[in-house]
């Protein structure tokens, strides 16, 4: 079992354990549905009749010494800002990874037509629920409906999956494994609400905190603060390049992972 497989299996166990613990002591402090690993017991795969490999990987950062990082944009496409993001990426010659919401692809797929050549797409569910609160068949519907729509609209067969809110609990990992997905989280994020007060300061924060192998979370759909953050993308790219960074998609970043010797 390699390290990532071990992590996947550990999280499955942790997910089951958290449900039991939450029932006893957590509800007074925090609704259990909001705990990262709670909200839905993860049934045994064989009881579900699922044939899974147990090899799903979870990546939030890639161990590399190369000055590379990956920008990711979640929740799109959307009519307000997806075009702005794609135009900015083109202008600055930056590849990125979009974690698409299936229902948004169905409604606004035209925004992506002919625009994804240099970019990667991933599955971010059909309607952005907290998958940790759903049972396995419902999670599978969320992923497969989004998968089919992304494929039919973009011509791409997504291999990456980012669960909404980064929640991995319940049966989420099991279903992702069954469908052959790699799970992608993030190691840094744009603090979007802070951009309203001090956009240059937030650009500097992104530039100063860049690390080799980092995966940065941003959103191209949502509240107005996200627009302010997106309007600063060019300044971020320029600042990061001045620090010697280059930009890659998430699969390109993952390909840099040092080979295990065991
Ligand atoms: Zn999201």
C-alpha cells in the first residue's frame, strides 16, 4: 500500500469514526453536518455491491522543488466572471484547472466552447450539495450526471474530482474511488472577502505565500468579493513570475510528484 492509498483508507475509517463521536459530544458545539468527515455513515463497499480499488488518491499539494503552482477555479461556469477569468488566463498565458458544477455547465456551457484547450476540467458535483450528508447512490448520481454533462459539453472526460466544501465524509471517497476519480483539494486559497478592503495587500499575500507545488483555490462564480479578487489575477500572475514561478494544470503538477522508492 503506498502512502496515498494509506491516507485514503485512513480517512474512510476516520469518516466512520467521526459520525459515532459526533453523536455523543459534538452536536452542542457544531452541527455535525458541518464537520469535515461527518454527515452520513460510510457503509462497507461490499454491502453496497461496489467494486472499488482502494487506490483513490487525495492531493492538496505536490512535493516538488520546482517553482511551479496550480491555480484552480471552482463553481463555474457562470455568466458574470468566467469569461473574465478565461480572458485573463489567455492574456497572461497561464493554464489553470476548472472544477465545474454540472448544472452550471448545462446552463452556461457556451462560455467554455473553444476556450479550454490549454486548461484542465474537473468534476465539482452536479448541484454543489455537501456530499458528506448524502448516501452513496445520491453521491454517485451527483458525480455521474456532472461527468456526463461535462463530457458532452466540453468533450473532456474529467478524471479529477473536488468535493464541494472539501468535505470527504460519508461515502464520498468510496464513490470517487469506484468512479476512478482522483480527489483534489488545495493548499492555499484566495481570501476573497479580504479583497474588498485591500486588493493590493491580498495580491501581495498570494505572491508572498507561494510555495513550490501549491494548489490555489479561487472561484469564478459567487459574491462580489470574488469579482474583486478575480480582477487582481493579472497582478498576481505578474508578481508570481517575478518570484520565478510558472503555472501548470493540476495533472501537470501531479506528474511532478517524486517517484516512491518502496
Ligand atoms: Zn465549490
